[in-house]
């Protein structure tokens, strides 16, 4: 992971992960919203550049993303009322996260498909990170597994009593969420660094092999 990618993960994680209740079902709802927001923001940004409205691009993107968020919230009210009521205003936070990711990795000179591909790759990586984060907090912080239920109610499967284990109870709190986020970011950066070193070594070896073969 590059420094730019690391800073994006940190900024998006603090905005997207920490303020929310640590339940998997909320994470799924928010990740779906984030993916749609990134597609909408990228498309609106590209159209604004094409019709030479670059100065209004930021305003147009925010208007489009906020409009989608309002629509998304109403859909949740009709289909998953309990989730919509609990999340409430928090549903607008993914708009900030998608804007951060899209702004940092913005490449105005690239085509729409190239920008969509690039932004969605970064968003997908972050979404996977976010789902693991919510799953860990759900299971270990609350001792439950949550998913979409029938009749507008969240399905909750109690796995064990986490309140009796202080370390697990800590994960359900905001400080616990910050600590978990920091640990996961550290692991993510270390793994990405290792992968980059392996790729560089493979590239160097392949170049040496080609040079040796040429000789």
C-alpha cells in the first residue's frame, strides 16, 4: 500500500467505521451505500469534466451523492425499518468517505471506465476491510451475529455472553473501535508492504533472467 493509500484508509476508517454500532448488518448496509456512492460520484465527476463544468464538479458530486443517500434511506425505511431508525443521520457519513476516496485517487485525464475501475478497486479494498471490522466487533464485541431479518427487524443470533469478558466488551465501545481500527490498519499496511517487496523481487528476477537469456 502506498503512502497515499494508507492516508486514505486512515481518513476513511475514522469517518466510516468508528462512529457506527459494531454490527455486521450495519456494515453491509453502509458498504452497499458506499459502493453506489462511488459509482455515482465518479460518473457525475466525469460528465462535469466533459461538459466543462469542472469548477462545479465538487458541488454537483455532493448534490448527487446526498440525493442518492436520501433515496437509499427511504428504501431502507420501507424494507428494513429498524436499521433505518438506528442508523438515522449516520447514513450520510459514507458520502464523506466516498468523497475522500474519490478525491484522493482522482485522475481527470483518465477515461470514465478507467476512473470507475480505479475508484471501485480502492473502494472494494476498503469495503472488505470494513466488513471484517464490523464482523469482528459483532462477534467479539457483542457476542452476536447479525443479518437482515424478516418484518423489518434485524436478525440476531446470540453466540455467547460477551459482557462477562472485559476485553470483548471493550471492543463494543468507541475506544475499542479505535484500537481495533489501528491494529487492523497496521496489519493491512504490513501485509501490503510485504506483497510489494515480493512483487519487486519477482520483477528484478525476471529482468535478470531476460538479460541473462539475451547474453
